[in-house]
């Protein structure tokens, strides 16, 4: 093997994971991508001599043998059973992948002396709040997805304190972008884009005034890499968002404008499980400690995402 630094990306064939893989390859890393392809797609990953893909589950302790042969310095743990609504339908699977899978990977990282364990958590761990959420804000997840991801955070904290494993916890806010498939459990952005392209009604659940912090995937990835490389990111929790909230109605209008769609915007009842009316990131900590600054506004991100859907 050559002298390239090596990293692991679990969930490497997923939306955020595959963009992270692209970025790491671009800056000169050898990348080990682990994915069971339950929601990821092997086609999301490029052909590259410095990329080694393994079709494996993060709960599989045999992943340790892979890591031992490549000696990675950083483990980016992004693999997850995705989506709040799906977690309600499949809570045991959600617990197994999101919590047990994280514990398995932490234990491997400890035994191999990984230099940094980066854990992708979620803004869904926060209690509802009508102002920008800071990292110290109250934690009250209200779905199995949020609960399982928060349990992963607690395990990260335990391994940091008990075994001195350097960890970084990232709470992603509504990341979106190319490669996210059209299905009922995916984010609101691909659902709106699909209907806009097909000329179908864009269905908003609620009154459209609900707010989210939509973060383009390339900004999510930059924040992730910054947190892993900087000493200031060690044993810290960071929000990774834009610091700007967008209403769901504004999102729908932006997608209509970008796609030049005549689709009507239709409103339906809010989902029973969704207790969050507003979710906006306070990103001052990431700005000050990491130098993180999102580069994409909503229209730029939507344009790049729509281009991908229209050409892929």
C-alpha cells in the first residue's frame, strides 16, 4: 500500500455518505466504504483505485478485519436506518442499526486506536423550539429515529470518557441534494421535486408555515470533514445546518420556480407523529471553532439537485 491516509465511511453508498466519499477522494484519502445497500446505491460511488467498497452491515463485527487490513485513522459513522416515519413502523430494526450498529463500530474503533470517531447524529434529538437551536438546547426526541440516534450520542460520550476515544458528534439539519431517491420515506425535497417535474400536485402536510433548516449536502460534507480534521472538533457536538429557516411553502415555491412547473401546491393534515413546527440551527459554535460557513443558499442547492434529477 502507498502512504495515503485512510478513512472509513459507513453508509458510504448513501446520499451524504457518497458525497463525503467523493470529497475525501478528491483531497487525497484512501476510502473504505461500508454499506449494506438497504437504502444506499452502489452506483452512487465512483470508480477509483483509492476507493474500496464492502457490502457489509455496521452491526457485523467482521468489519473489524477490513479495518485492520487498511489501518484507517478516521471513522466517519454515517450508516443509519433512515427516516422518522419509517422508524415508527420498524422500531426494532431502527434500534438495531442505529444504536447497536453505532456501539459495534465504537468498540472496533476503540480496539484499533482510531484517531477520530465522527458520529452523524440528527437535529431530531432536540425538543421543539421556536428559535434557532443551540447544541446545549433541551434534548427530547419524539420518534424512534431520534431516540436511537441520541442513544448513539450517549455511547459516543461514554467511549470518549471511559476509553479516551476522540469523538465528534454532528447534528445534521435536513440535509438534501443529488442522489436521494424518490420514495415515501425520503425527505420532502425529493418528493416535491418529483411531483413538480411530473406536473403532479405538490402536497404539503400542514399549513406550509412549518420551518426547517434545509442544508445542501455539499455544505453538510464540508462541515463533517472540518470537524474531523481540526483539534477543536475533538469531543465536541456541532450543529451542521445553514442557520436560516425556510417555510415548507417557500420550499415548494422555490422548487416550482426552478423546475418551471405548473404543479399546484395542495395542503393536507399534518402527520400525527410530527411535533416539530420549527427547526433551525444555530451554527455559531461550528463557525467559531471550525470555521464552518455554508456556501449554498436554498435556490442554488435546489438548482443543483434538480439538475441531477433531470439528467440522471
